[in-house]
C-alpha cells in the first residue's frame, strides 16, 4: 500500500478533532463547575453590598479573594485543556504511525 500524505493528514486531523471534541465537553463542564462553585459566595457578596452591609473597600477585598479562588479553579481547567491537547496529538500521530507502517 502506498503512503498518501494528503489522506494521512486528513485522517490525522479527523482523529485529533474527534478526541478534542469529546475532551472539550469535559473542559466546558469543568469551567462551568468553577463558576457554579463560586456562585453562592458571589451572590452573598453582591447582596451584602447592595444591602449596604459592606462598603466598596470591603467589596473589593472580598472580590479579590473570590478572584483568587476562581483563578485557582481555572488552573484546573487549564490542566484539563493541556491534557486534551495531548490526547488529540497522540491520536493524530497514532494515525501517522499506522499509515507509515501500512505502507511498508
């Protein structure tokens, strides 16, 4: 069987896209989860400021804390994204390896 680079590249792209599509759902769910985890705290902070229970200075302090917590959660999402990219790359290059071996 002859090695067809155009076909192989097409198959590699399809393999990577298929993996990444599945993985992106996990990433999206994790990102939504981070926001949902912070929801109660953000709602309480907003309610406290709107009720004038805290002033702007305290609002900024509490929001800074929440921003740090959100950032920490998003670092987990970033790790999931990197893992997804690696899985997609692995799938693409598995196709390439298989195509080369089939052409031998």
